C-alpha cells in the first residue's frame, strides 16, 4: 500500500505543477502556499490536506483549478483571500469581484472510499455561512450547469439554513482522483472566507 501510495503521489506531483501556479517556497524547495491565481489566494495552512497547484483566472471560460490531496477522511478547511482590489461584479482578473468559478481536483490519499463529498462556505471560521450574508454557491441560481463532478452523478445545493453543496450517487476509491466544479458568489465580497471540505465514508 505504501509503495503504491508513493507511486501515485509521485505521478500526482508531476501533474500538479501548471506554469501559472504561484506560491511561496520553503527552504527545501517545496511549495508552502498560499497559492495565488486570479484575484485570490488559496491556503492549506489550517492543515489536514495539501494544495499542490493553483491556476486560472476564475471565470467560466478560465476557472481557478486547484489540485490537492486529502490524507484522511476528516473535514478540512481552505482559506480563500482576496489579493486584489474588491469591487462587486466587476470584470474578473485584476479585481476581486465576488464571483469565482472553481474546479477542484482531489486525490483521495486516505485508506477509505468516499461515498459523498460536501463543501460548506463560511465567512467566519467554523461558523457556517447563512443565506443572508450573500456568500453562497450561486444562491441566485444563475448557472446550475457549472455544478458537476466526474465521480458523482447528483448534487444537492442547500442555501438555508447553511450554504452547503453535497455531491452524491458515486464513490472515490483510495488513491483515486475526483473532480468537482462549482461557482462561488458573494454579493458583499469579503477579504477572507473559508471553504470546508468534508469527504463522507461508509458507515461502520
């Protein structure tokens, strides 16, 4: 198992270094984040997972693509920060406009299969976002076609009482890769918010 994991992670690292990705570098030459793309940065500093690369602008045509690995089936939280001027619904790029098209490619580096995968938005760490704060997975439902996954056939987006997006009707085996696409919108863009990621495993 360990040899297989090492092989997969080695191949994963080769796949996960697009030229557009930017991050800080540790003394040993490995990336430490935060990773910057478009008008935002993305950090794994709260632990439990590793971001391997980030690229893209954040538009539908050029979504921000995050390559990451989860080493357990426990919930993890990504920190997303605006790195440019905040101006709601301006043209994406040099402006943090509160609309981010995202594609997350996740390696299941745990030893358990995932039967569902949930994302939750938070404006305050460990406090779920609510309908009235404006932060959501496109609560105006402007384009539901962007919510897709290559491993799960269905999804459920919940805006009340919490902003959650759950992918289901599928599975992700250990050492397999799952891709999730969705759009985040914020009517009152914040300089910092959080994306909780929670893989669901079979009940014991």
